[in-house]
C-alpha cells in the first residue's frame, strides 16, 4: 500500500522567536542604531533617527498617560499614512494601550460601528483628507462635542468615547490638539513609561484590526505584541533585511501590510521606514524610491502594474532596489518579470495570509524561481503550521488535492473582539484557524491558492472558482487586471461575469475575449458577461 504524503507542513524552527513587546523592540533598535534613520515622511518633510523616533514616541506615550489612557484602553487611529500614525502605533504599545485601526475610507455609519464594537475611549484623527472630512464626521456623530471640555465627551451615539485628539494646526472645541498634547509629554521623562513597559506582557492584546465585513458586520481581529512583532521579524528574515535596507511603504498602515509587514519588519531589523505619501500614487512612489535610494518596495500587484505602466517610468533611477513584497492578489508572470528586471527587484517575494494570522503565513524565498513566485504563494513561515483539509469532512487531504487552507501557530489571533461566536467559527478546538481559502500543496510544500469557499460559483451544478479564471485571463496581453464574479441566472442558477481593466490604449470585444478562452479553458468557465473598463 502506497500512502500519499499529507498536505501538512511546518515552518523552520532554527530562527528565534522574539519574546518582547513592540515598544521594547523600538527601544532595542534605538540602542543598536541610534543615529540611523528610522522614519522618513516625504510628503511632510520629516525625518527621525532611531534615537529621535524612540524619544518622540516616549514623549507621546507620556502625553497619553496624562490623558488617563492606561493599559488595555482602546485608542482609535483614523488617518491615511503619515509620521503621526507610526508614532501612535509605538506610543500606544509602550503603555499597553490597544491600537484600533480605523479605515481612512470609513464614513459615519462604519466609524460609529467600529468605535462602539471595539469600546474605543480615545480617537486620534486627521482633520481631513480630500473628500474625507474626518473632523466633520465626528462632529456629526457627536454633536455634544461642541459644548464639551476636551477629555470629558459624553456622546450618545458613542457612549465610551471620552477623548478626541485632532491632528491639526488649529484648535477645535471639545477636541485636544495632537501637537499640544505631544508637547505636554515633555513634562515627564522616560522613567514613567519604562516602568510601565517593564510590567507589560508580550501576550497582551495590542491591536484590533477590522476585517472587510464581506459576510455581515466587520469583525475586530485582536492581535498581541507576540503575534505581530514576530510576524514582522520573520518576514524581514526571509527578505534578508538588515539595518542597511530602506523600505518604501505605499501600502496603508491601517492594514497589516503596512503596520506589520512594513513598519515592524523595519524596526526589528533597524531598517528605515520611508513614506512616499498619504495614499498610493505611482509617480510619488518611484520618485521616492529614486531620491531616498530605497532598497525595498512593498505593494499589491496592481500597484506594481501602475508603476510599470507610467509613461515616465524609464526616467526614474531604481537601481538601489533589491527586494520587496507583492501580496494581496495573484501576480501575472509578465508583471513579476518586469518587476525583477526593470525595477531591479531580483529578490522580490510573494506573501500570503490574512489579518487573523498577523498576517503572513506563507512566503516565497528569494532563491525561488520566477515560476514558483507567480504560480505559488511559497512555503509556510517559521514556527507556523499549515494544512489543507476537505471542507466537508475536516480530514487532511493528500498533497496535490484541493481543499481548505488552515493555519496554526504563534501568529493566530487571540479572538474576534466581543464576538465569541465568530471566533468559534474561525478557530476550531485544536487552535486551527480556518482561512476560507481553497488551495493545494505540492510535494515540496509550496502552496497555490485556487479560490475562496464563499466566492465559489455554482453554475448548473459545476463548482467554479473565479480566481482560476482570473489568472488565465491575465495571460491576455490586453488585460491589465480582471475580476470574475457570479451573477444570478434563471437557467443555470449562476453565470460568470468578468470585469476587465484594459491596458492603456487597448480595446476589446466580448467575442474577442470568448475566442481567446475557447479551447483553453472548459466551456462552462468562459464568462457569459463582460464589462470593459479603462
């Protein structure tokens, strides 16, 4: 009897786990690399060495203590990328307050839900950015703030909220001014913060991040120092990061990609965090990479595609780039080749995971072939387990057989905040996190994502995974990006619809796309409906 190897793998254990808090990691970096640049915010023209950044986060931590914020209290951060965001991330960690990441795109209903669900008592926000009038939205939700003393808000719609801290040059009734609060922190030295840090536990909750809420209300993923610090550290180890690296960060901080895979990867290696702008703009990214001599760049595939397709792309000097991470979606092979050759990122890695897993669970290695990097999401990370199961029986499937991907290890979230039912659905009794992703593991432990359980389209009894079709369509030279969905159909129950983003200057027709698919994919996988965008 021949027994097929099970779809189970365990990451390397020859690298250390960091048993420390996020604040201690910054203090350590400041001791080791005091005069090395820690943070550069290009659009704000601000630069901090590790010594300076450590000092200003301690100053902010003291200021937050003055407002009565203590260990375990929830502090919301609502802003696009800036140096203040990063300072709040580390200042809250130093006093054991739980940072609640608020999506900068939220409007009043979503903000109210997130603040109430997380029991946030302090909200730090930017005054406004483009069409997002953050201050006005808070005033709309809490009209009582106009007549309140800062620190004594009594808001009917957000009853636990007490402090609102506005990142602005101006004063606003009922709100603290961020820069004046920061100035207050100078009245105390570092000893008070260090005393608190000495009693914090790496297993304490330190961060709440909200999932997208595709199945009902968003859920607050609750992560610890140990979760996110080690994930950022091991991401950096695989990228062979050192204090000589300078990482350009165009991905948002409110996501794990920016906050963990970027910021914590840098701090645990003494590298430099470089913010090109508040939001992603391809020309700002390339200008920053050139001017700051960045050695690494993060992004999702569409970001890299946008950068490569800039008419002025060839004018930028990107010769210092070496590595980076592409994550969040499958990468077309021509994009990967262009990133490696035209952007000089020969060591670029693919990463996969989810917020509930801190977030990275698998990565390609810099030694992997281009084919490996575009056809798989790599192998399981250090100190983590991964298995693929039959979603119906729960049994681990053999290698090469498709099933649901599950994770286990130091990186798994504590829980969904105030949501035990959802937690029990996601994490089973043996602490396996069920991802909801469908994938397959090969004989060498490389994992390929083939779809989502909830996104599966059932057409006339046939199970179809849109991701498989998307990957195929991206091989068409005219297509920059594509998203395939299921739409209701009287005859088949569901039919496929493809939303196609064409490359600049290209045009296409439905008949042309169907002809491209014919004979290459099964007839029932060819989308019936097509929508072209430019």
